[in-house]
C-alpha cells in the first residue's frame, strides 16, 4: 500500500475544495474504521507525521457527501467499499498473441467517437502492453471507452480492442494507474443490486443527481431529471424472490479468476 | 402464443415511457407479452468494473429462467450483456460449468437449450403494421437511429425500424449515422464530446427534413434529449408505432403538452 499524503495535506486539499472537517473528526473516522489507518513517519526536522494512502481523500469526500445527504455514520460505513485497494501484480491478457497483428494504422483512435476525451488512443496502449506490462502508461482510455465497438468494426486486423480495454480496466492496470470513475454511483448501484436483485442504470443518470435517504425498507430515492419535472421521488426497484441465494451466488461469482 | 420479455431496470424509471408504449402496443395487437418471471438486473455498464464472473452470473440467471424459450429484450444494453454472456457460455465450457454450479443453489438449471435472444426491433418485424394503421393517421417523415448495441458486435436486422415504421405509414428518411454512437455512458457528462455527438445525429435528421427521430435504446434517447441541442423530437419507435395505430399519446408515455 502506498502511503502518500500526510494528514495536514489531506485537510488542506479538502478545505480548498470547500469541504470542512477537523483533525479530530478525521481521527474519529479512522477509529471507526471508515478511513484507513495512517503510517507513522519520522521527519527530518525531528517531529512525527502520519501518512495516509492517496485514495483516503476520495473516500473522505464520499463520506462527507453522504453525510450531507443525511446518512448516519453507520449507514455510510455500510455503503462504502469494504475492500481496501492493494497493489496486485499485473495479470495477463489471454488474447495477447492476437494483439501482435496490430499494424499501428491508427484507425481505432481516429474512428473512436470519444477519442477527444482519451489520454491515449487504444493502439498506443496495445503497443505499450506488447513491450511489457511495466511499460503501460497511466491513461484514462479504458474508462472513457463507451464500448461502442466502432474500432473493432473498422480495425483491418481484427484486433480485440474492446476486450483488451476491458481487461485493462478490470485487472490489467495496477491500482496506482487506475482511474476511478464516479465511485459513489458504483457503490449505490451495487448496494441496490445486492439488496434487491435489481438496480438502476446509474451509468446513464449520474449527471442528474440522485439522492438516497435511509436504507433497507426505509430507503427513499430521489432522481433529478432535466426538464420541468425537476426532482421527483422514485420507488426503489422491486425485489426478486430468493435474495439470499442470489447474494450467495453473487459473492461466489466474485471469487472466480 | 406467449412471448417472454426482459424489461430491464430502466423500464421502471428512466425508460418508463418505452415500457408503457410496449405494453400499449401489446394490448392493442393482442400479443401475449409476459415479463420474464423474477428477472434480475443485467449489471448494465457497471459489470465492466467487476470480475467477469459477476456479469456472467447476472446474465446466466436470466438465461436459466428463460431456458428453451424465446426471450425478447427491449433495452439495447441488456441485449448486449445477455448476448455476450450467451456467447461466452456457448464457447467456454469452464464458465458454463461454473454458472451451472452457482445457479443450482437457487434450484435453477442452465439447460443446454439456452434461450433465443431477440431484440424488440426484430420481433416487431413479424407484425404487418399496415393492417393495423388507423384510418385517421397521417404519417410524417421520420429518421431512425439504432445506436451501437443493436448494430455491433451482435448485429440485429438493421432494416427493422425502417420496415415497421414505413408499414405503419411513416415515410422513413435514410440517414448515414443511424448506427453511429451517441456517446453512451461517457463518464464525464459535462463533456463537449457527448454534446457534439448528439448534436450531429439530430443535425442530420433535421437537415434531411425529418420531423422526428425514432430510437430504440433508453440511453440514446436520454442522451439525445439532454445533450441534443437545439431540441428535436426524439421518440421510441414503439411510441411512433402506437400513434399510427391510433393509441392515445398518454398511453404511450407521451406528455400531454406536446
Ligand atoms: S485499427 Fe486495429 S490494426 Fe489499426 S491501430 Fe487500431 S488495433 Fe491496430
Ligand atoms: S469501443 Fe471504445 S475504444 Fe473502441 S471506438 Fe468505441 S469508445 Fe472508442
């Protein structure tokens, strides 16, 4: 685990973004297990500082946002990702041999409807991967890809571009090179899915603000859609029948390599 | 004959109007559409972040529930996810046996006879809409838009929308962008990229003198309505079909004031 930021820097950064939190509250959250434990580091000046993983910042912002929505700390804890990211060795892409056919024509990047949002074109990542997993630069490309398959349709060499990007996003890139997109919605999506077997297509609505109040039977969802309707309360999705078997199966499915 | 269909989560909220228009069409045409009993979420785009097994399980459970039957899928993203899983189960015996194992717990069986997945667009080509057209209906020119997931990588009939809409009395205007991308689930929604993609699609339809754009996917419709500027009428193709049959707009999820 990388320990990047001293507590002071985290508080400073949050203050710059308009969040208010005291040192005391921060340490209280650590005590509750909402935030990771810091690591002591002696300073040249003689003092001691506590360092926290860089993702602490994002996690703390999520906590503060959820708190603003009226959730209790207990509810917040339930909603935060349980797993604390740790660096994993890069995995292999099963179709690497096929990537070698790429002739670097650049069509995949040119045809891509969202290429302007990408740090690097798909083919650049393919070439970097072929040089060795360590050469992979950090780039938002796999997360920006909307999966339209236009690149594969036009690629003259039948390169599995979309599968490759999916692989990078899931497991190919070490956590330090990952780009987390709207982690809060992902969390809500999965918790609804686990609680009910059904969810929302949040991917499509993360721009419109969704407010969730309470949990379980008392959960209330508010959706703000553009247009004259403004914000409206929507019912949570209906439940499937055998939820305990569904959850067990989901848990099981997560463990397969 | 009963036909099973998979409504997907969006049918309850974001694509409520799609769902209403499908139900209205079904009752008008006396089609016995039955929602897949106890269906679960397909995982939308979020399964891309989760281990492969998760998306496969979510799809496999639905596939098991529809074993041996025809399964009509209304949302394009659900269609993509179910089709992709179906292909993996067919080609990869390891995933297949894992899924069979995990489903057993709930008493579900992944029979060798996986369902036949059909898009709503293709399904409706079985109906001759010219027979049902209302005598009072006067068709107006529309352009059609399939978006990505009905076109790639598991292509459906890319003349289906043209067929049903022209049979229903709409002159369908040919466009070149009908299988292009609307920006889909681009994570940065304040992006100029998604706006440009949507504007371009509407621009073509307007330029060619269409009075509306018929779409088949909830994400495409929302994107076009939110980012497509200046605004241009975008409706589900099922709403246009319903209007041609003389079904009242409110039953089709079309707001009164329009
Ligand atoms: S289009 Fe295909 S061959 Fe051309 S650069 Fe992209 S992946 Fe390589
Ligand atoms: S599938 Fe992804 S990388 Fe390929 S063209 Fe579409 S958005 Fe771009």
